[in-house]
C-alpha cells in the first residue's frame, strides 16, 4: 500500500514560505480552508505518494485595497 501524505505550501505576501505536512486529507483540508487569502501570494494543497504527486487545491491571494 502506498504511503500517502498531504502537504500545504504557502507563500505569504511578505515572502515567507510555510510548508505543513499532514497524514490525513481531512486535517489538511481543515488547515487549508483557514488560510486567509488576504495574507498570501498563493497556497497549494498537494497529495504525495511513493512515485507521484498531485495538486488537489490552490488559493491565490487577494490584493488589498
């Protein structure tokens, strides 16, 4: 059986990059939903297996006025 992990990579508008790893999709989704689009340039939720990776969801930052 493949060991599947989930990773969220977020780049904030100040240039800081954050990477969080999760064992379950539910935990990853919960964290991803709560990322504030006003504070980021972009964020991606990816699924990683032994020999493949796939982007599941992506958020683009919203410009502040």
